[in-house]
């Protein structure tokens, strides 16, 4: 058996081929579900596994599935493969190398919520991946693993790919649904949430690619097996996308409970040029930035413990910053990104990011006056808590935490390293 | 006359088949990609052709062209090199790569080379942060990723495009 | 009754219906929560974030669901720490809302500051100045300027034409999206959208022509800033310099309530209308008016108006004369030829005009005739829409039948409201020989061939079908009928069939039930009620008359009759129409904007309008002219104001007996609350302070109405092409033609045929044709439309081809 749950291609060559995948018991779980389990039973197993969404928010997956409005049909399933957060590149590897496990996950999820139509929403840049997936879906249909009356039952399932066209906001699930409906990708008001009002106004489950890819092995090996892989707080394994100033950037699948130290120094080979590590962004550009103290480096990677440190595990996109980098540059980069990606629907995000971008550029280009920095801090604080969706809220995290936690980079009094 | 329909009848059928029949509007983005396939940008006429196919207003089609960055409403270079200079790539030298490439091509970021062959631009994160410097090329064959690049191997690639472009021109003559 | 919810807003107890949001709940007790993107008629989107408030909710025990109480016995209130948008949160029992505490006030200031970072702050030259919510709020919150540097502001296009009627100032746009949502949700013309995203987003229209909608003007009322303005109002006047007079739109039978904003030019001393604004009437037009109503007022200021009486001199020329002379000529003639008088009036006159003209005509034993080919005004008086009806309230318990008309073109607001009723659950049956826009909202579409309209309606009664069952089973039933493809005779039969359908299915004499005629003019119903009726063979009637008084009608221009030579012809008119130019005597009349009176709408709502402008030249109201003529002839007629005439009408017209002036002026409370203080809430629509009118009772409320027998018309029109007159909103009628701003939107001199027929006749989209109707031949251009049935030629009314009803025609290409 592979030592991996998700990145199984790393020790099972060609698992992307249907034959190889089936030799590894591929699609047995789906068949078992469709032929011998009630839809509710599948959801119960996923609930019991403790699996939480890997797209960022970490919402319990089984619980989400159980929220589907049973009085409103049809139901839809949407896999979120928009993957556009700076620092995140795990879903791409999963789809490229282990596509069948992902598709089986989508299929099982669809069966669990009674959906007969599922979409995979990929960022537009992934069009080759979409064609690749289309080919795989085609093969599965030919093999009788997708399509009408599966395994001789009443259940039918179609899966289609759908391409975005360059908009980070479409990763936000309601913006994604709008986009899939052929509209501008702007977030909807929530509530109602997709399980009661989703695609075409119908109950819809939206899950991340990695979330789905966990499902087949959970079904095969049981909820308990999965729980045991992780910790009490965070069940199972997680793919961390490691990037930035490390020697070996890439995706690493680790059980929850591992540490940043293991991820960065063992797997990632340490810091480029053996420089000193300075900061960690646990969740891509949206992160509340952590000062890389020993305490932080040795904290077990779990949803709760990272939150305790004053950040979030998010989608596990770990960006490493070393001593050669100044934080005022980092936030100039992140704000550039958010300014570019703000959908413009709500005022604070639209105007605030423009303003912050102006200020971060000015500050980075040398005008590090206390007045400018205070204004930047004010503007960021004024945005906070007032946006329609999380993008706007994300945008200020880096700014506020950089100024708070790395004052020396902004010409302010440094704080003692013990406080970091 | 609906050019799009007559040029791509099969493709359009396949696209429409993906969505519930009363939700045809979902096909608008795939159709825009189709309209953009040949020339790399969307002509105004295509807006009305798509609006006819989907029974929606041209304005409802146009608004998407404006919103999504992969749709272009004007002509660009034949090859559109978009270098990711977002945070993670920049941490691994992509900004220097961009500067080097532009210097070699004697253009500034955002400009098109003199022969109209390449436009070089910056782009936001492309989900390839571990393979910087990297860029995507938007050209007539869609989008392709090029990872772990340096200025030399990129210039070589451009040279190849130029040669094959010249050959193609020769052929059409 | 629906469920009520009690909550607290700023320590005030508020009781509202379940489902109300916090902004509306606040309004109901006078607490104004600032909004930009929210509008009570549009779906809330929670985008601008200016309405952030702090909301506390009563704590409940997890396990039992019981309220957790404080020591003093009041429920413990839980605050999440986040502010929420009041426009999107529905009220809940026991909620505690703070709209003005420090946290909320600061948040509002922050949002305002964000909005101002993009705004050009060009209030001194902005047409919205004085009624701009952004300006109002900025003053209110005392932010003198933004901390964002001015030279970093985004610069976007200024005064760009967004269409023929609307101008866009991109810099002022705050991206609230009200205009986009209005066009999509209310107007169902999604021809506006944002282009780009983030801060660069701007409003665009890609329709052809741009901003192709009959509703575009409403977006300028909804725009909370000065980004959208109407082309004719830009830079014309400042808000505070204008007077406001209540009026009624005179362009169709809906009777939209409007406010006329006028301004006296200090240099010329001349007063003119600056703009027409909707005036709230939730029973009629809610907060909207169509573009014709908004822009076709320009005719009143036209240089072409007649302003002096004109009499034909010995050389046969029309020359100005004094009123005294004019009345003398008229009286002499009418006295010497008392027999054979026919008074022909058009449906744009007021009730008072009709009443006085009829009194005059009767006094001279003449005949009062209405210039119209639509029948049924007597039926609508008996089984018309019941008192207290409101189309807006119609829902799933109602069936609506619309037959032989194109509501969007003929009575736009009815189209809007019937569509909304269908969205609200009403079963809509559209019966028409060709596709109309209303069909998109219909549950059942019945198509027939021209001439078979009555049979189609009868089938609803006599044959079994889903739609006939709907008609029988639904609690409420409303029928709209028009005269597409009909003459007066066939329209009479259709009207009777529609009335019978309603009577048989028990849909008469009560609220939200009854018959509505889609009249060609604003006050056709009033004309019927005052005793003016159409005639089956109008040309004959006119030919026979020796003496004619024609008011507000142009039978020669309309082609009803080629000439009226050899008769005494007295014409009361605004313009020198074809008929007027051949008259012996032309008497100049006041436009509706210059007089007062009442109209009776198609829903039989009597509504008052007041004069907004002084008289043009020497013009008099039609009713005054009639009274003075009567005086000169020794008839006993009221010589007073329109109000005095109205009192007379109330006294002598049984249908109108229940009216009082006070009732006409009554203003019940309306929702949404239009207050001039919180402009941003409903846009710049005007509060109604002068009355919403009174819906007349129908006879069926008191008496049992029985079915009328009739014989069906002979079927079909035989082979060959059939020319059919249709009504278009922007026709070339005199009032529209003279309102120049509508020029580019007017119908072309084009008849419309199916491409298949065009091909047969060797025509293409830009050909010119000769169309022969009997002995008459006209030249016209051709427009192709595949939704027109084959074998049919549509002839828009007022394009110069005279057609009283369907007629055989021959098309020939002009070489
Ligand atoms: C601005 C923004 C971008 C997001 N981008 C992604 C994304 O690219 N992929 C993803 O799976 N989830 C993304 N999310 C999270 C989704 O909204 C949603 O929570 C997720 O797809 C749910 O799946 P999960 O429960 O499996 O995590 C994003 C959220 C926000 C606010
Ligand atoms: S927070 Fe930003 S991305 Fe989200 S709705 Fe507001 S403008 Fe759009
Ligand atoms: S968010 Fe409530 S009014 Fe705009």
C-alpha cells in the first residue's frame, strides 16, 4: 500500500491510467456505495471520518453534505478547481497525476447527495487539464463507471468540466456558481448557502479538489482509519504547498500534527542559501503572517493550533520568507494581487485595496513615514469586518499582521523576539 | 449569418450538451473561448452571435469579456507571454527574469516586440509557485505553461516561433 | 393576515410584517438608515455596505430553545461583533438593532470615505446636486475631504452617451448597480451591465441601438448620484429653482402619475417644463414611468403650436382673428345650420372637455362621436375592473388574459405590472396572432389567425383545455383586450365575448376582477363615460354631416376620410394638423400641461391633473371653448373652472356620482415610503401629495349583469396579403413627432413583413415598396421580422398609411 493518501502517484507510477487505478482497487468504493449503501450512509461515514474542507475554510465535509435541502431538487455537485490563491498548487498536481481518485471522489460525493450532474470548475489557465479530465471522464463512461444506470442501478451520473477565465474571486464558492451560470463572478449574499441555494438556485455541494480526493480511501478503509492518520483536532492528511525561500519547494502530503519545522527543513530542504527564516505565511497571500519563532516552527499543524498562533491553516499554502526580504515589499505584492482580483461589488474591498495599493507602493518606494504607515493601518482596519465576502477580509490580513508583527520593517521600534 | 455557428457547429453542440437545456446561459464562457480561439481576441460581432445562440442580450455577453482577464477585446501580439510575478514567484527571482527577458527583446513589460510576435506582460499567480520563474503563453493554440525558465531558454523558444511563423507565412503564400 | 414581528430599533419598538428587512422596518417608524445600493423595489444585494448596523439577537438555550434571560427578566441579547447590512437582514422576533451608535456611525463614515476616494466631487456642476444621496450623506457626516490624494483618483469618461436618451458620467458612478438591476429585474431588458471589474468597472450597453429599452429614464431616478442623467435635463436647471406640479401622463390609458418640474427663465420670462418625473401611485405606476411619458412632453413647448384663433378669409387663407370674432363666426354658422352637426373628439381630451362638448352638441341636437376603432367602453362601465383592484396584488389566485394587443407598445406600465403579476404567480394567458414580449412571462400562449380572436376567446369558455380550466377555477380573473387587426365592428364582438367570459366565470363586480380595454388614448374611457362613442361607419357619418366640430382628432391626417370639403369645419387643436389646415375655423387649445382637469384611466380610475404652465399664447381649454360657444348660442352651460365642470359631472353622470373632490385628492399611506428627506431610498421619484385618484365602481357591483348575444364575424380574409394596423410606442403621432429628443427612437416609415413573404415578393430589408390598399397606394420601406405571421403586413399606426382595420393589400417592389 502506498504511504500516501492523496499523492499516490508518487509511489504508484501511472495511477492516472484507468487500468492501473483499477488494479489499486479504484472505483470499488464508488461501486460499493452505489450498490450497497444508502446515500445517507455515505454521508455518515464522511462525517465520522472528521474530514474537513481543504479549500481553506475547513468546514466539516460530511456536515455540509447533510445540509442539502431534501425538498428541493435536482441537486448538484461542484468541484472547486479554481486554485488561484498565491502559493497554492496542490489541486493541479492531484488532477494531473491522480485524476481518477479525484473523479471517484466527486462521483461518491454526488451519489451521497443524490446529484446526477456534477461540474468541475477549473481556472481558465488549466484548459489542458480540463481536456485531460474530459478524456478521463470519457474513458470512465466507456467503462461503465460513469453515465446512465450505473452498476445496474437507477443511479446515473454525468460529470463535466467548466473553465473559468481568469478571476481569483471565482474560487469563492458563490462567485464560482455565478460564473458557472454564465455571469460575472461576483459573490452572492450568504445565507442562503449553496446546500440550500446553489447552482441554478438548487441545492449544491461545493468542495475542493483535495477534499474529494480523500473520499475514495475513506470509503475503502473506513472513517476510523482516516481519523487515526491525523490528530484529535484535525483528522487525516493534508497536502501542503510549500513555496518561497526554500530549497525544495513543492507539494508535501503530511499527516496533521506534523510541524512547520518538519515541512520546511526536512521536506523543503531548509532555507535558500541557508539564510535565516523570518516569516511564514500559512495560507498563501491571504495569510495572517507569522513570525517564524521556534514556538511557531514547533507548533503541530492543525486547524486549532494555527488559529491559536493568530493565523489560519487555510488551504495549506505555506510561503516562506527569509531574512533578506522586507515585509513592506511582501504586502506591496499581496495588495497588488488583491487590488487586481477584487471583484468590485462591495465598496470597502474595491476602494480600500486601491488605496492600500497606493500606500504600500509609496511606503515600499521609501516613504516610510509614520504618517503613511498609520494611514495604511487605518485603511486596512476600516476595511476589516465590512466586506461582502472573504476576499476583502483576506486582503487586510497581511497588512495588519506585518505592521503589528514586523514593526522594524516599517521603521518602527522592533519588538523583542520572544513576543513573536 | 452566424459565423460562429457555421464555423464550429459540432463544438457548439458539445458545449451546449453540458448544461441543462433551460440553463443555456452557462455556455457563454465556453463560447467566448471558442470565439477567441482563432484570433486571440473577441470581435464585437461574436458578442451578438453568442447572444443569438444563447438567447441572451449582447450586453450580458460583453460584461463577461470585461470581467474575466483571459478574454481579450483587442488585438495583441501573436504570442502573449505572461510572466507570473506574484509573491511566490517573485520570491524566487521571477521579477529579474522578467526584466532580463524584456531587455533582451528590447521592450518594456506590457509591450509587443517589434515584429508583433510576442507581447510580454506580468500576470498574477498561476498555481505554479514551486517552479518559478514561469510563464504562460496565450497563443493560437490556447494556453501553455512554461516552468523553471531562464532568459536563454525562453529566447530560444521565441526564436523557434519566429522560424515556424515565417515558414507558415511561406506556406500561405 | 401575514405574521407580525416585533423588534427594537434604536430603543424604539417596531412591529412589521415578517420578511421585512431592517431598512424598511426602520423607515416605517421614521428611522432612516442610509442606503446606496438598496432600493425597496429591487432585490437587495448588500454591495455598497453603507447600511451597516449592529444587530443583537436574543440568546436561546441550545438544548431547549428557551430564551436566556438577564437578571431583570429581559432576554439576554447576543452580539456577534460584526456589523451587518440592514438591507439584507430580515427582521426577527426580539432583535435589537443599533443604527447610530459609535461603532455604526464610524463604519458609515469609513464606507463614505471609501466611496469618496473615487468620486470626482464635482457637485457644483452636477445635475443631481440638491437631490444626491452621496452629497446629502457627505454633508450629514461632515467629512470635508477624503484622505486619499486627489491626483491619484481614477479618471474615467465624462458625459458619454449611453443611448439616445441617457448620458453617463463614469467618474460619478459608485457601482451600486441599481440601474443594472432595474433593467434586469423590473424592465426585463438586461441591456446595461458593468464592463471590467474592481475599480475600473463602468456601465456599458451593447444593445443595438444602445440602451434599447422603453424604461431607460427610470435609471436616472434610481441612480443615487449624478452618473446617469437624461439628455434633455443635463445642465438645464438646478433642482431648487424648479416648481413641481402634479399631473397625469396623457400618452396612454394607464394614467401614470407624474410630477412636472417647471422653471421660469428669468431672461425670457417664459416657463417651460424641465423634466417629467414619476409620482408615486402604488395602484397605478408605483415609482415608474416609460420613456414616452418622460420625454414626449416636449411637444408642449413646440414652436409649431397654434396660439391664436385662425379663420379662413375671403381668399381662402387661414388668418389670425380675435376670439371674439372667432366665436361670432362659429355661433352664426352653428345657429344657421343647426341640423346635421357632428362633434368628433379624440381620446386625449379631459372629462371636463368631453362633458362640455357633449352638452354643446346635444344643445344643438348634434351627435357626439369618439374617434376610435376600439369598442367596449359601455362594457367596461358595467364589468370593468372592480373597485379597490391593484394589478400589483394579483398572484397565484388570479388568471389574466391578454388578447389582441401588445401591452408593451400600447400601455407600457400595464406590461410591466402584468409581467410582475405573472412572476408573482398569476396565470397569464396571452392570445395574439403574433409574438409579443409579454409572452415571455405567459404560462399559456394561444396563437390565432387575424380575424379569429373572438373564436379563440369563446373557446376558453366552450372548449376544455388547461387554460380554460384556469379561467374557470381561479378566484380572480382579469381580461385585457385590444384592437390589433380589428375594426370597430369586430372589436365590438370581441369586447362582448371577453365580457361574457368574465360574467360566466364569475369574475365581475369585485375587487381584482374585470375587463380592461387597452384604449388607444389616455382618456378614451372618460370619453365613453361622458357620452362620446365610436361609430361603426365613421367615414359615412362624417360625410353626411353638414357641420363638424373636431377636437383633438385628425381624421384627414389619419386617412379616415380624404377631405371634408363643402362643410363647415371647426377644429380645436394644438397643431395645424391636416384636418385643421382645411378648417374654416381653427381654435387653439391648451396642452394638458397648461390646464387642469380629470382623466379616467383604463382601470376606470379618475385622476386629477393640475396646470403646470401658463397658457401658450391665447390658447383656451377645450371645455372653455365649448362653454363660450354655448354662451354665444344661448345655451345654458357652466362658465367656470374645470372644478366646477367636474362638480357638474358628479351631479349628472350616474357613474361618477360617488366621486368627491376631497376623495380625488386623498393620499393614503403608501409603501415604500417616499420621503423627500431620504432621497437615496427610492431615488428621485416624487412623493404623492395631491391624490391617488378614485377607482369608479362598476355597475356589476350592484346589479347582476347578463350575457349578451352576438353573432360571430365571418371567418377569414381569403387569400393574398393582409395589411394589419398595429400600435407602436414611438409612433409618429403629432405629440411624439414634435418632441425632438425622441427623434432617433421613432418608428421609421417602414412596414413589417415576414422574410419568407419578402422573398416571394422579391424584397430585401432595405427595399422600397408600393403597397396598394384598394384604390390607395403608398410608398414605404420594408422591415423584416420572422415573428410576423406569413401573409401579413404590419402597418404601424401613424406612419402615414391609413388603415382602419385589416385590409387586403398588394406589395410591389419599387424599382
Ligand atoms: C476569495 C476566495 C477564494 C477561494 N478560492 C478557492 C479555491 O481556489 N479553491 C477552493 O477549493 N476553495 C476556494 N475558496 C473557498 C471556497 O469558497 C469554498 O469554501 C470551498 O471551495 C469549499 O470546499 P471545501 O469545504 O472542500 O474546502 C475560496 C474562498 C475565497 C473567499
Ligand atoms: S470583498 Fe471584494 S471580492 Fe468580495 S464582494 Fe467585496 S469587492 Fe468583491
Ligand atoms: S449594502 Fe445595504 S444599501 Fe448597499
